[in-house]
C-alpha cells in the first residue's frame, strides 16, 4: 500500500461525512469538491529491526482540497486536525500507520483558471510499519 492510499484510507475512516470525493494520484475534472491525495516522495525505508525483522517506511504525501468556494480551506483544516490524533492505525493491507507528521502549514494553492475552483494544500510525512 502506498502512502497516498494509506492516508486516503485514514481520511475515509475518520471523516466519512465530509461530502468530498477522495482521489489518489490523479485529478479528475468532476466533481468540483474533491480531496486529492498525492505521493510526492517515497521517503526513506528504515533498516530492519533486529528483534522483530519489521521495517518502517516514511513516504511524503500531499493532500490538496479543491472546492467551489473559499470555505474549502475548512475541509483541509478538519483533515489536518484529524491527523494529529492518528496513532497506530491498522490499515487494510495489514500494515500499521504509526504516526502522521505535518511537514508544513495549510497553504492556498490558487484557483483554476477556467472554473475558478479553489485549491488548498498541505504536506505530511507518514510512518508506516510492516
């Protein structure tokens, strides 16, 4: 499971009623209100733990929220706040998302030229264990 898939799973589980569709590693034209999750770097892979033989991976992920008005930033704020409370989240792949670390603050990423949809973005560093 990629870091983008893991973070999308956490968002779907913990914030099921946002009213926004989640897309991983691509940007569809529709719907207007969308949460876009991108893996922007594989991060690094820790050496195996001698005792357990497990490894930890640290992928870097960007979450971009697109919407029709400036209230879209509030959706990203909810996602950002939720990530602070995630510890040891079991993923469907059998891995465990140990912690989510914010890499930067929420930023306004601009408006699309034709549709004038707003974009807000934030980056995260994940710690995933086998």
